[in-house]
C-alpha cells in the first residue's frame, strides 16, 4: 500500500498497463471501500484540480468519500 497526503486514501495497486489505480478508502466509520480510478485523473485531483472535473464519472457520495473520508451513512445524517 502506498500512502497519499489524504490519510484515509491508500493506493493498493497501480496497473501501469491500463493506467488505473485501485484505491482503498477508509471512512470515518472504519468501513473500507475499494475504488478503481484513472491514474492521470486521480493525480490531477491530488494536485489541486476540482474532483468533479477530474472524476466526473463518480457520484457525489463517492466524491465526498474521497474528499473527506466521510462514510455515506455519515453523509446522509449530515446532509439529509
């Protein structure tokens, strides 16, 4: 596993042939979500570009999980 500057996101696998990353995201409730993303898009987001521009294929709940580590259950309690 490779750490990122976001403590809740770890890079589990980098597939250089297909240019994708397998991420392990640990939520605030301790739940782990695996997510496959395009490596260039992920890197652009990590460098400061807007997540909705870099990863538009992700739904808003998944994007918030990436941004903050907030579990979907927590998001529902806060944003509902």
